[in-house]
C-alpha cells in the first residue's frame, strides 16, 4: 500500500471524530474484556476464546461496578469503567455517559496518576467532546509514558486533523501504521488520503482496514460501513449497497449500515423506503446525523410538520450534548445555516468554532454561514481555505459554487457545481436538485 509520505499539503475529508475516537477505545475495552473473561471464568480446553460481543457495554459496566464494590481502590477497574462508558455511548448515543466516564477516569488518575489506559481514555473522551486541544495534550502525555502504543498515535492524528495541522497528522498517521498496521491505523490512512482528494487510495486503505479486522466484530462492521461510505460519496451506489448489506448480514440491526441503506434508497429516488429505514432507527439510536437525514426526507416529501419535529429533536439532542461537555458550536452552526434558524447567531457560533478548531471543514461551515448572512466575499475566502487540500467532497464544491454565483462569477459557479454533481449526483436530497437546476440555468 502506498505510503503516506507522498501526501503533500498542495494535494488533499476528515472523519467523524466521535465515532473513530471511540472505535479505538472499543478495541482497548474489548481486549480488556476478553482478558478478564479468560481469567475470571473457566475456558473449555481447545475451545474458542469468548467473543467480546457476547456482553454489551451495559452488562460490562455492571460487572465492573460489582468488582469496584469489592475493590474500590483499584485504579485499573476505574479506567476500564471509563472506557466501558465510552463504548456505551456508541451503543446508545447517550452523551450524559461522558460525565460518568469523566468521573471514572478521574478516580483512576487520582489513585495512579501515570495510569496509561486512563490517560488514553482521557484523550478519547476529549475527542468525543470536541476538545481537540485537550485531546492533543492527553495524547502527548500518553506518548511520553509509552511511545509504542498505536492507539495513542490515533488520538494524536484525530486531534491534529481537527486542529487543521494536516502535515503533522500525515506524519503521525505514517508512524502509526508503521508501528501497528491494523484496522485502526489503516482506517486513518484512508481518511487522510480522502482528505487530500485521493479517493482510490482511500478506498484501498479502508479495504485493508476491513481485511485486517476480525469478521463480525463491531470495529470491522463499522469499518465496512466506512468503506461503503467512500463508494457512496464517490457516486458508486451499487458498491456501497453491497458493503452495507455485508455488514447487515453479520448484524441485522447494525445502525450505521442501515443508515447507509437508507442513503442508497434516497439516492435512487425511493424516499419512502429511506424514511421507513430511518424512522425506527432514530428511535433506537437518535444520532443527529440520522435525525437530520430523516427530517430532510420529510421536507422533500412535503411533510413539513414531521420535518420540524425532527429538527426540534436535533436541537434538543445538541443541548443535551452541550450539557455533557461536548462543544457543538460547529455542528449547530451548520445545522442552523442549512435550516434557516437565526443566521446571525449561526455565524457567531461558526466563527467561535473556527477559532478553536481551524480545520478545512470548520472553514467550510464558516464560509456557508457567511453566505447565509450575505457576506459573500469573506465567504469565498473561507471556501477557498476549505478546498485548499483538493478534497473531493461534493458539499464543499456545492457551497463554493453557490458563493461564486452570489458574487456573479458564473464560470466559477458552473465549474464547482459540475464538480459537485460529478463527484456524487445524490450528495444531498435537498441541495443536489438545486445544484442541477442552477447548473441548467447557467
């Protein structure tokens, strides 16, 4: 596989930090679980090792709490409990569990300040709360204790990407894959290549991540879906659907694969089928990305009251996330810019978020909120920043095209809109038709 070393700043989409940071810790957590099962229970001779998926994070939390009741000064148990809370967030989308994870890691580090797993957990928790500068600090602290733990480098890569430090992220990602070429490192190689516009290389690396994973485990299922997303975002919906189905064969209710199938149905114009997938999904796992997608499907099918209910739910979820210590300014700024709620306040949020996390996606959100406020020239400056690495993201080009059109630059608008639709003609159920209509007019 091609080295990361050739990726240069003039050539290059970040990943969902919430998911990937917890994916790293899922491996740590489930590894601890397997070890504890092997030491705490009798294993049949020559039989298979117990699968981590035999116990949910909820059951594992209960087991750890029982152990702590008998051994309340054990820092390792507190560390494992913090990791279990993070894994439980993945299962439930309950951000209030971050507070409990925070408490558990504090208890661990109060008892053993240099406990590496607790420091790593702190780093992952900071990522999940979008405290990227804090995550960088915890990652550096962990690396000073042990420079040979690949998951530490993963935390550093994630933080560097969201802080806009792309050259450092590439170097750290290369060090990570050199140290441990596995699912977590290959998936980061993939994201870094995607960020730099290298779609074929991103697909190659994500396929390597899938191949390196244990079939049927949550990490492998998640990575399979990410591979499907790469195909979907490049317009190959058939390949994407095959990968989503592959994940569903292992776990019929796997939320991220079902959401992928809904996107495929919507791309093909079957909005009712997509809605039928999303409706039970958002009840079971109300992630904002799922709720927004359902709201937009209601909107394009003329069900405005139902769409409003979903958009109100998004704001309620983000308020809960914020109360749990998650920085949601960037996400709320983009949501409000897209859905018409107080554009001036959305711009305030976008500017503040960009100061804390000056990534190219934060630049794009700031550009889009500036556009919604009629500040087109400044919007174009930040849109150019968002595209500076050559990222092949249809939404980035759509935003750039609309900003250029507002400035009267028809040729530039045409080029960006053509690029957006060439990358993925179904990049958005709301905006792809608008792009097609404006392009026809141009």
